[in-house]
């Protein structure tokens, strides 16, 4: 519950307070205006006086008590204006406020309350500078204006040797340079790891059957079974269902070869010892060592309907019979849905005091994180079972990068160290063609329609795993926050372009600083080090998805919440939100027969009441007025008389048979109890006179139909 000391019925007065006129500047950072702009920033339910400094790198807001707020110019997405009274329910003002929307979910409100012409003109100048920051030319990025330095980057060959434990040829793999001139795939690096039987001619033919030429590239190899974790883009099947012998042969080469693996282990004593240690860790998690399961699993991260729809555009999906493999759909939404979910988080602070929990669930941000981790756990279980895994989405540079890198993080403890996490991001994100320029709006090709927090969502997923295993990471959550800051800040050149080819042509490694040099410095190491770090083996977060919580990174500069409410938002887990809404949505009453109570317990064990079961509307009598804290808010709960409906966004499976909803298994609300069922479990229709359905039968679930017809 939000608690404000101000009287909501009165206009909130502006509170001029002395603020600091000093602001720190980085090397080569300069002010774009001689004097600071004196404005008012929204803090809770009041506008606090602050000094605004605009530099060639960021916008700094100095307030009393809040310190310095810094917004990088490149992180500003757009500038909006609206009346102060619509910003927050406790503000009663008709004047205009300016909102700064940031690409990473932050938002800041500013206003000018001076009646003098000079102050109003200065505020207009500030708006002009803010709009210039949004429309800033790529050549004006701060990292391109700094002193040129030569940074050392990771070595692909060295990392491959670390993963395999020696020369790749000893283990049935090789490093190909078929893409040395970026002719096979413009978004792929020059070096890739492939099976040793895969010739360059086979790779070229195979790449012609994959979107954007993104052929199968191996990211990680299991030390015991030699099972591969590979990635690619979708096959170009099309409506004619075209086949490619080269593509089918390439995927068949991913299957582990157990006899060859045993010979390699005997040749390499060091790898043999590592393998024995790995087997002990697998036994700890009750997972098979993979001596019999050698099938390849293709995990298509898209919902099945999206994968099928891509056939009309020339894409599609693999047929499991033709490829002799297992095909799984991950059900992860595309970048546009994720962007809309982040925008919902931006509006979260404007929710009513009793509705912010349901509004948070309505953004589905935690649901998207859950799907991401679930797909990674699926990859993990398949690899530990001894089978290779191929992961792809549409083009293989968004969802594929998320799942592959998170799977490697769960499997390999090296990637949970400072050095390992740096290599993981460089190897699976910057080198493999994630579109940082388009998704973060950092480069010359960035457009508003392509913005999406794909990498930010990956960092959030790492944070969720970190909360489940607080001692398994060498770095802390502040390390993730610093990295998220500089993905959008353009202070460093690591995230400016989409592909390795573009970075090589722009001489990024020679002409800009690297964020990894900053994060690996001694000063940064002390601030980001996890003092509880204890190296551990495999992490398996299966079954712990409901423990996910909101990352405090999104609320760092969100001053609408008071401290108590903000602390509650950061500590409540997803299961706590669901339990809270369940208590608000359903009222439990007594007065049932023994048979009906047993029937209820059998079908809804997770919702079993302490005594009795929810009475039907026919037994409740005339509908009574709802309590204040149970009223539907912002379209989350849809009410028919005294029946509160479960929202579609919270119903992922039928409440009766528990089958998951899909494109062919639609959701149907029971008009009597408000739960969501499939068509088979809600095929009946009855009259509900107490709910106003006197002349027409309405759909109800089989459970309510059985009870209503009994009366």
C-alpha cells in the first residue's frame, strides 16, 4: 500500500531547496550549456527542485537527498509531454510535465514552474537539447569522441581449446574459416566450430538452406558424452516444404560418437579427470551420464504458430522424421512482444496502490523470464542425457543467443566468473551477430520499431538464477547493473554495431575503449565482487520459476514509489503475487456435501480450501457488493456480478485437465466460477438466473454444470 504524507485533495506545492551546482565530469566530457537548468523532478508525490546539466555524454540531475541522477544521451528513447494531474493519482495539477523515456525502462518527469519569461525560455532550451539527444547522429556517440586505445579481446581458438580440453581435432571437431571474408553469412564471425566431417563445401550448401546463411555452429561441448550445443537460424522450407540433403547431413553430424569419445579420453588424461568430476556432479543431480541417448534434439524457440506462419515467408521448421531427431517448440515470443512488456514496466509506477501487483503480472515480464529459463533447462537436461541440441529461432540472433548463453552459464562454472562471463557475452552475443545497433538503438541502423531489450532480458534471467544460487557467481548483481548501463550508454564501443564484420570495418577494437577493461579493473572488481562466492558445478533451477522477482534495476530512478512499496516490489516473488491475486479473486465459503468436496479436492488440489469449497452463484443468492480491495482494476479482473474472472495472461493450462493452452486448444471462461478451461472441459451450457442469464444458456465448466444442474 502506498503511503503518502501529502493530502491527495490538495495541489502539491513545489518545494524549492538548495541543490548542489557541482557535477562530476568524465575525461573528455564537456557541458553543452554554460549554466545549469533549474527544473523540478517528480519524486514520490512531490516535485523536487533540481539542477539539470546537459553534457555531450549524459543528462545529470542533481537533487537534495537523492544525489546525482545520470541518464546517458544515447539511452534516451523519446521525450513526451502530458498534464501533471495524469502522471500520478495523488497529483492535482493541470500544468505540463515532460517525461524522459529511456530504452532500459527508466523514466523521469521534469517540469518548469516559474512564471518568468527567462525561466520558460531556459526550459525550452533544455527541451531542445533533450530532443537533440534523441536525434543524435551516430558519429556523435561519446565513445567515438574519446581518446583512442587498443584493447585486448578474447581468442576464439583459446576458448575452444578450454572447452574441449585440447586440440579440437582430437575430439572430432575442427575450426572452420569458411566465412573468413563474410561471404557465407554476413552476420557470422570468421571462425566457427563444426564437426570434423563437415567440409567447407558442405557448410556452403547447408548455409544456403538456412536464413541469413547462419549455418550450424557449435557453441559448447559436453566433456563426458561429447554432446554438442549448437545454434543456427530457421530452415528455408517454405510452403513447398523443400528438402536439403546438405542440411540433413549437417544435423546428422551433431550426434555424439561414444566409441570415439572413449578413445579421446584415454589419449587425454587431464580431460579424463575432468570427466570423472563431471560424472560425480551429474550423480548429485540424479541425471544420467548419457551413455545410451545419442539422438539430436532441435529446440525451436518460437511458438508453433509463429514457426508455421514463417513458411509463408520462405522459412519454416524441421520435420522430425526427415531429420531423425526430436523437435520441440519453446514458445518464446518475439522481440516486439518483449518491448511491449518492458513498456508495461515503465507504466508500473503509475498504477493504483491496490493494483500494482496485478499490473506487474499483466506485463508478463516474469512470464517471459520463466519461458527463457525453462528453455535453457530443457537444453541442459538434453545435453546431460547425452544428446546433442540445436537451438534456433527465426534468424538466430535474439532468442537463440539468450537460451544458448544461459544454458552455457548453467552448465559451465567458468562462465560464472568475471573472465568467463566476459567471454560468454563476446562469444555468443557480439561475435555471433546479435543486433545491438538495432535492439539498443546504438548504431547507425537503429530504428524505433526494432528496439527490444533482448540483452537486458538475458541479464535479468542471470539475476534470477543468481538469486536462487547466491554463492555460485564470482560477481554480484551490481556487476550486471553496470553492464546493463553501458549497453545503452555508448561510453564504450563494444555494443555499437550488429556484426563482427561491421566492427572490423569501423575499427572498433582499435579506436574505442572496451567496457571489459573497465569492468575488470581493480576498482570495479572490488565493487562488483561476490564475497560469498564458492565455485559450484551444474545449476539446475527447474521447478523454481515461481521464485522469480522484479529486478531492482528497473526501479533505480523510479521515484513514484515510496520506500515501503518499492521494497515490497523487489522482495515479493512471482508465487507471492499469484497467491495475493488468488486470495483477492476467490472467496471461500462452506456448506457442501462430502461427495462434492472430494470432487473439488481431486480436480483443484492446489487451490484446496481449509474447509469446504466455493459455493456456486445459485447457493449464494443475490449478488452482494464487492469489497473495496476486490474490485477489478485496469482491466485485470473482469467481473460478472460477483464472479471474478481469472485473466487470460495468468491461465496457461486448463484448470480441469491441466493440458496447456495452444493455438488449437483455446481458453474458455466459466460464467459461474470464473476459471479458465479448454473446450472439452467446458462443453455444457446452463441458465444462471442470479447472474442475469435467465433466457439464454451460457458456457460453464463441467464441474459447475454438474453442481448447477443438481439444484
